[in-house]
C-alpha cells in the first residue's frame, strides 16, 4: 500500500512535537514545495516568498501542539503560511487608504477568455499587483476569506477590502485583455 501525504504527515508529526530535527527536516521537505507556491502568491519575488516560507515553518514547529485535529494537518500548515504572508505584508508596508467608488466604475466592458491564460502568466500578473491589492486578492479569491475576515486581519474596513479587491480585478482584467490583444495581433501578423 502506498503511503499518502496525510500518512507521512501523521508519522512525522509526533517526532516534530518532540523537537526531533530529522523529523522536522523531513516534514519541511514534504510540505515546502506546496507551501512555497502559497507564499509565491503573496510575495513579489522568490526571495520574499522564501522569507515568508521560513517564517511560516518556524511558526509551524513552534505551535504544532496547538493543532486540534480539525481539518487536515496540511491545511493547518497552509493557513499558517497565509498568516505569515499577511504578517510579512503588515510589517513591510502600511495600507494606504483609497477613495471608495462603486463596482460599476470597474465594469469597463473588457471581455476575456481565461482559456488562453497560462497559470504561470496569471501568477506573474498577481505578483505585479500593488501589495495591498495582491494580499486582498489572494485572501479573497484564492484562500476564501470574507471581506470581514480580511478587514480584521489587515486592520482595514470591509469597504476598503471590497474596493481594493475590485481594483485588483480591474487591473488583472486589463492585463489579460492586453495579453489577448497582443496574442491576436501576433496571430494575425
């Protein structure tokens, strides 16, 4: 029978709780690639993502005893990585308040077809968003936080969270439209 990642995590967890360095290293090697992809969504570059990853794993090893068995261990570690990214963002830069505007302002009529978009291209576009937009976009669209939770985590209002998410979406839609127009131009030429 082939061991699943959950089986490996269960085997390594106890050793990690006892500060067994080899077990901690094995757990790190098992989860680091997946967790790095989480960190990359929040970071502007690989070095920043690596810093978030290291900070996150330090928190994982320090707080393992608080895992209550609710949900998967991998999910618990992932949540710590997201919180580490949020904390990194908070330390790096204070949120800038933006003027409120209606969602209709952003409905610019651009149509786009996500089928032509490569995952790596989308990741690069998200990484190019301003810090506050990128964090909120990731928290809402990918990690499933509500605007209330985002507001509480980032010490901003729900309205500001919604506004920044809408601006992030508008920027991404614009970038996708430009990419598609470029692709159509290249195909025609």
